[in-house]
C-alpha cells in the first residue's frame, strides 16, 4: 500500500528512530541521488559507497530538516557537498591518477552502446570518454553547477540554494564552466 | 552592451535564465553579430555533447546496506555513551592532568627543598665524617667518648 506521508513526516519519523520511515524516504530518492553521484564522479563503484554515506548523513541530519527548504534542495545540498569533498580528497590521493582512466567503467558505457553497431559504439565510447575528461578537468563547483543544470534540470535559483551562493554566482560558475568545456571539447573535436 | 559583455550572458540566455528585457537585447544582438552568433552555436554544440555521457541505468537497491550501517552506527553510539558514562573524563584529559600534576609536583618539591632545607655544609661535613676511622655514633666513636669521660673524671 502506498504510504502517503510527506517527505517531512518521513524525515521526522526517521529522526525518531523509525527505520521503516527512512526506508520509504530512501525508496523515493535513491535513484536521483545515485544518478547525481554517478554523473558527477563518473565512477559507478565509488558511487555505490557514496550513496550509502550520503543517506547515513541524511539519517543523522533528519531531525534538523525544516520544510522551508525543499527536500530536494536539502538532499541535493548534502549530496553535492559530500561529492565535492570526496573528489577533493581523491585528487590528493596519489593512487587516483593511476585509476583515473578506469573510472569510466565499461558497465556504465555498455548500456548506451548496446544497440549501436560496433564501430558507432566505439566512437560513442570515445566521445563519452572525451566529455568525461573535459568535465573532470573543471573546478569542482563549476562541474557540480553544470551537472545539476544539465542532468538534473535544476534552475539557476535552485542551484544557488544547493550550492549556497547567489544566482549571479551560479551564472558565473556555469558561464566559466561551459566556456572551458567549449574550448577543451572544441580542440578535441578538431583533432 | 559590448560583445565581451554579451558573450558572458549567452549561456544564461541559452538556459532561459535571463530577464525578458535582457534576453530580447541579446537576441537581436546575436542576429546582427556573426562572432557572437558563432559563440552561441559553439556553446549549444558543447551543451549537446554533454549528452554523450551515458545514462545511469540499473540503479542498485541501497536500502538494506544503508539500514544495516544505520543500525551499526546506532550500536556504536550506544557503546560510546556507555564508555563516556563509565569514564566521564576522557583518557587524554586524564593523562594530561597527570603530566601537569607531575611537573607542578616536581617544581614545588624543588622550591620547598631549596627554601626550607639548608643541606649545604652540614650534609657535606656529615658525609665526610663517614669516612673517618670512628664515624659519629659508631661503636668506636662511643668507646672513645666513654674513655674521654672516664679520664676527665679520673676513673
């Protein structure tokens, strides 16, 4: 039977140590959180651990949630901060450089190319790899702003709430990020 | 508005994020300026290229593993509470207090010793007398003292 409790009610219940309420909350949002984490990190294996970490944080913070901030904004804020912190710590890790190319796991790519011909699939994979490299070369907040805009469909105003900055700051993040992507990908495509 | 200023607004224009008045100005500028129009086209192409990133499919179920971690986290929290109840002062604080106490104790001990115990010459004389043939309060010393006393009394 469908549970009609609002997100706020579920979070309040979860804060009162009701695991069933949190189970329902997770069922509503785990797809979107996983999607954002996958697109931002480009690493499905890390995303599996990160999503658990994020929901553990959400559970601990459930009592502090107030409905004046939309649940998406609140959840995306926790997710964005966690992802940015993770990528910052990974960049400092000397082992990361060696693993960087392996980050685009074949499993992520295979779903897209399954229907295509072998040649087209390879081209698609190469283009996807190129876009991923270009995206990964951006400063993390620019990358997050573009990810939220392009893949999650958030407006500048919503992104400003997630990243806790002004709308004009988001405009600047998106402009600089897209300008850098345009230059990097333009140069790559001309090769 | 100059082309440089216009170009900073093109992405927001493409995203539909500009106020209507500014969007109208930019739109008419793009119609007249080939360079800015080319810039807009390049940004649009970049925007489309982002879709080359694969869709996320087959989302795993994170609920069982996460709930297990929440449960384990709760157990750890209970253990920490029990430990803090048993040992209200953290071990690090107790160690720090012990070290500070030792330092203060040694310091005070030295000050008291140097102020109230005048051990200089007395100690040195006492120690030197130890090496005499008949050290003070030894049997030999007692024998000599008794002999002197008997001689004085003429015994």
